[in-house]
C-alpha cells in the first residue's frame, strides 16, 4: 500500500518487491494474533479485492455499478462448478473464476458501456437482484443450498500445524496482494490514464484518439475479473457458494466501502475494506448486553449514514476531506 | 391455462408497478435523481400502516396512515437530505454517481431503522377483501376481489393525479418545473417548494403501493427491493420522463411477466424483466411509449 | 422606481464577468445594454434577477436589496427577466406558458391575470391563433413573443430582456422592437434591454450602457452613443 501513497512513482519491479515484503509481514503477523482475527483478516482481504473492482470501474472509468455482487457470484459459481464437476484443483478454480467473470463482464460491458448515470445504475441494480435469483432457479447450481466450496487444509506436512483459518487467510491475502499489484500497475499505465480521460471528458478523450466505448468495455471486463477473484475469495471464507451470499446487500456494502475508503484511488480500498469489517465488530462487542436488534441493525445504519455524509462532505473520499481541512487551516 | 386468464392475472400487479414507476418518474422529473430509496420509503410507510392496523384494527385507517406517512417521509427526505446532497455533489469525479450512492445510503438507513423498530421478520399484511379468484359462470378466474380493489384504487389514484397535473395551477407548476426549472423560477414560482411537493406525492404513491402489494409479498425491511427493480423497469419502458408512459409501462410489464410466468414458469420472470430492461435501454432509450426527448444522464 | 446598481462585481469561477459596475436605470426608460459577445451582458441580467449571486456590490430597487433576495421574491417585487434563447417551456402549450406567468398572483388577482393574458393575445395576435399548440411547434419569432408575453403576465414594473433579436429574421426583430416601444409608452414600465444588435436596440432606447470586458465604459443618452462614430467604432465595431 505504501507504494501507492508515495508521491514518486516506483517501478513495477519495486512494487512487486514491496508486495512480497508486505506479504511476509502479514505471514509473520498471522502467527501472532488469534483465530477469529485471522478469519476477519481473510474477510478484509476478500472485500478488498471486491472494492478494487469497484474503484477501477467507478473511480477510474466513471461507470457506476450497483451490482458488483453479481459478478462475484459468476466467479464463485464457476469456480465451484469446475471443482465439483470437472475435479479441477482449488488453485486452478481461482483462475477459472477470474476468466469466467471477466468474459461475463465483457459481454455486459458491451451493452452497459452505452448507458450512463441512473440508467447504468438501474441496469446493474437489476443485475444484482437477478443473478442470485437466476442461480437459484438453475438446478446444477444447487438452488437455495448452493454449492460447497472448500479450500481444505494446507498441503502435506503443514496440514497439522497450520490452522484452517490461517490457511484461508494466507490464500485470501495472497489474492489481495496480487490484485493490488496488478491494479496499481494497471492504473498507473496508459490504460488507467485512458480510463480517467474518458471519465473526465468523453468527447475530449475521443478527439485525442481514445476509443471511449472500447475503453469502457475494457474497464468493465477488468473490473469483473477482479470481482470474480473477490467472489471466489469470499466464497472461501463462507465455505459455500449460494444465492444468499450474493445479495443486494453485499453489492451495497462493497460500494459503501469503496466510497468510504475513497473511490478515486486504489489506495482507498484497504481502508474501505477495514471499515466495513470493523464497524459491525465494534458494535457486536458494544451491544452484547443490548437487544439483538440493535446489534443487527445499528451497524448498517451507521455505515449508511457514513456513506451519506461522505458523499455530501467528501465525495472523493477521506483524503479529500483531510486536504480540505488542511487547506482551511492555512487560510 | 388460457391466455385471457394469464393476462388478467397480471393486471393488478401491473397496476402496483405503475404506482412505483409513477413515484420514480415524479422524483426524476423534479430532481433528476432516481430515488432508489423509494423501496425503503414505501416499506417504512407500509409498516406505519401495519402498526395502525394492529392498534386500531381498521384497514382503511391504516391505508390512509400509510399514504400520509409516505407523503411526510418523501417531503422530509427531500428537504433534509436530497437538497443538501444535490447542492454539494456538483463537481468532482463522482458528480454523476453521487446522487445514486446517496440514495442507496438512504435506503440503508431506512432498512436499518425498520429493522430496529419492527424487526427483520416477514410479517403478513391484512386485506380488506377476499383473495380467492372471482367465479364467473362457475369458472374461477385468477382475479380476486382484492385484485379488483387494487386495480380500482390505482385507477382512482392515477385519475386524481391526472386531474391535478392537467387541471390545476399546482400541476402546471410541477410540469413546468420538471422541464424548465429556471424559466419556472423566473415566472415567480417557488420551484424548491414544488420539488418538495413532488417528493411528497411520490412518497404517498409509494406508501399506497406498499399497502397494496404487502398482502402478496409480506412486509420486511427489504421486501420491496424487487418491486423497486420492476418499478424502475416500468419507468424505463415509459421513458422515465413521462408519467403516463410509466403507468402504461407498469401495466404492460405486469401483464407481460404474467404471460411469461404462465407459459414458461416462475423462474423466468425476473430474467425476462431484466432482459427487457437492457433491451429497452439499448434500443429505445427514450422508452417504448415516450415519443420524444433525449436520454439525459 | 429606479434600479440602482452600485459597485457590482460578478465572478464566473475564476473569471471576472462584471467589474465594479455602477449605473442607474430610471423609471419609464428603455435602457439598452450593448457590447460584444462575452462582455458580461447576460451575467448582469442573471444577477439582477437573482439567478446568479454577485461577488460584491449592491443592486437596489428603491429600498429593496435585490442582491439578497431569491428569484421568486424578485419577480414578486415587479422585476421580470426574459432570458436569452426564447425561453419558454417547450413541453407546454402557448396558453399554459402564459398561465405560468400568472400563477404566483392568481390567488389574489385572478381577474387581472386573465386580463393580462387577453392583452398579450391582443399584442401578439399570432399567439392567440396558437393557444392550444405546444410551444415547440412555434417558430423562433413566435417563441420569443411567447417568452415576452409570459413575462408581461406578471405585470412587471421592470422588464429585463436578454437578446430578444437573437437568431430572428430582421423583419421579425423590427416587429418585436416596435411592439416593445409601444408597450413601454402605453404602460410606462421600465425596460432593460441587453442586445448585440446595437443599432436596433439604441433606436428604441432612451439610454445606452456600453459594456466592454466586464466594465461599464459609457453610460449616456442613446442618441449620443449612436452619433458618436469614434465610440461606435471602438466598442461596437462599425
């Protein structure tokens, strides 16, 4: 993450070295904290990838999505299917998830790329509601119960020493680190600049030789690929792939995380993922004595209120707010 | 199942889609915001109706309470939240997405509040009329007295709205403000007040739709999400700017989906609506029924 | 009722549209504000009618401080702005567009609103022939008449007109300007006319204000401006 924040642009190799260092740090850290926190770490990693997929699509390419959960579902279902039906190994299913979701995103992107504003929002919203409903109706996808998705134990002799949660965390964290490296390299490349150009001014971008339609479809495809990876990570934390995992609420939660973290930069994704995992946890511990209703609904209200406030006060994310405050103090 | 029965079965649910489409279009015309929080507003109003029903035991009082709650919530949302957000979210990369996201935040707040107040369980909502199909000459048709009540209520509500829009100064102001807010202000009309009224009317329509649909779907904090998607589809069929278009779009959608369900089975209902939405957005963005006007986004 | 503008400065973001403008619009006059494209003419009108906020300075309508009021309140104070571009509501009929201008006072003055509508139809007979037609079916000239007519329904004491000649055939322009001159004579209302078509405007005006890059460079008798060839050449380009 440091690589993203620093003002001078490090090269791709430096980013990869840094990522390996962060990975090693997380590896060490995972041995020091308790099992439940490790599980939450895995959740953060899965959400992180999902938020990156939204930041790429909405923050960089300017296309709103209310249905990222649908793309996650596509990835997760295809991963689970190839494991169950064709006996592919788990690691391969992660690649299948990315490719399947990206292909799907490309198809949707071709049509959605022509929509904008509320129309795109409405279409993706319908999508978020429709895909789980469709999955429910297709027999091979296991209906209401869904399909199991078990990443199992660490291989060989580590199976006894590495707890399942730790194994889960390592896999999800690895996915997240790879996703961050790819996303950062992508957004600082020419493709990222094209996306931002199209977002800022479509006509001007077209006049300077960018094909806006192609740029938007590409953004949709790439974003969906990330969403597919998020979906399979997410399913690994849940242990199964079912319609009830990919609700509208999940899509909204991820969108909320991406706004709260700051939608215009990849760097916001970690903050966003932490917020949406931590806030409910805080309330769980605070409201143990309070009624169940408060514990269930208060976090949602708080997160939604934060979303509303941040849109009103700092639509670009918390970094913008900090900048504004600093700016005000100077005067 | 014969065709006529299938068509009839779709009319009353189509009328409810019409109401939601009407609410969405009214807000879109006045503020250029698609009110995704409408699902939450409608559910909230319906819960108010249910509480009144439980306290007093009178269906009609509950119906009126739900409509009034819808009106008040709609006005409150516009005055307290929307006005603030629309004013702020003008520049920045998120300018076009900000109102949409704000409405989702609002939806989240509504759903959380409803969960806190009324709990998350699906609760039944009573009806004033029998839900058994009416028998005509010994044949039972898939259209109950309750369906008839729904249809008539929506017809009355829409006629009421039509009179207001076409025959009163208020309606003229609302139409003018929808298409040319600046000219309307220069004509001495308080457009911000007109906007609040638009949200209030839309809220009332949502509350009515909630009470009419709740006996079928039951009521829970998020039980109207699907209704919102169908309402949006209906609004898009009608062209998002045309109230009449939206109402006809709702009826067409209800009947069309009923045919699909009748002949292909219930699992295809949603897919059909979704595919229809995408096709219309791509092929005829001004709506099937909207004759003119570009898609402003 | 005199409109007094004192030290008015208006900014468009980083660009200064009007800089420290001071002038009076006396009652019963027709004042033509002229100047090249981008001189800040429209911005001036939009600020008087409250659509835009001034950066600094005062706009006084007798003791009323217009720069603190909302557009709707300014209309109620008797100042009506007909913006540029034949601003009518194209989705409404001719009759509805006119009715719109009277809604705010129709509760107390229903009969006078109806009388005002009848007068507009008399003034512009072509509108009377097209009462039930939607405004988007009208010609450019008819739309401009409708826009002015809608303003007249509010019975303004001060009418702010922005580029009524824009994009219209010379004959139609002549007709509209003649009507305005007659209207001023019969009602005694004050007209502030913003125009690029300087000659037509000055011909019916009693006073002229020349704007150049946001500055008031001349405020003088209309005839004097027309006769001053050096000035015409410098600011009006002919």
